[in-house]
């Protein structure tokens, strides 16, 4: 968590963990957020502390305190791709994402997560394109 973390980004109903004796507590977003809850937050949801205390090794609720790189905007994604390949890639993207989602991504109304970026990268590779896909911008945020 960065010092300038905006607590309003935490989704409603997020489950916090109070288990400070957990081996993974120092790197778990659930515990780290719990230690920074603002006083204005009146109620929170937590993982049952009795259950959490029984977990010895790998916690099923562990959430790494690591931001994910999302891509925003695909307006220039196919600019440097040969026309026939660009048409084919766009057709495959429309079939995969469906038309509404594709155009929401294009208009920067929806971000592409890493797995979706990987799908697009594989489309480029399948056409023999060596350059990585370039998106309009990148945003790093937590994967809630």
C-alpha cells in the first residue's frame, strides 16, 4: 500500500482480516487495509477471526498487496499493423469481447485486465507481429 492510498477505492463489502499472527499478514492486502481503516468508517466486514486462527499454511483469503497493470483505450492499437492483419485481429477481438465490450474499451469506458491484454498479445503473435500491443494508457490499481 502506498502512503497516498485513497481509501474510497476499497469496494463496499470488502472483507478485512484481523489475524496479525498470520505468516502472510505483512504482504496481505486484507490485513494491511485493516490497519489503515479511517475513523470515519463506521462498520466493516471481517473474516471470522476464530476461523482465521486455525489456518496454518496457505490462507484461502490471502490477497497480495500488489497493484495490477490495467490498459485503458485501444484507439491506436492497430495503427501500425498491416491492414489485412488489423481487420482479422479486430474481428477476433469483437468475437471474443463482444461488440459492446469492445467499443467500451475503445472509448476508455472499460479497462483491460492482464489476462485480456495477454489474449490480445497472442492475437498479435498469431499474425507474426513482433511488436507488443500498445494501449492509450496504463493504470495501476488493486484487483478487488
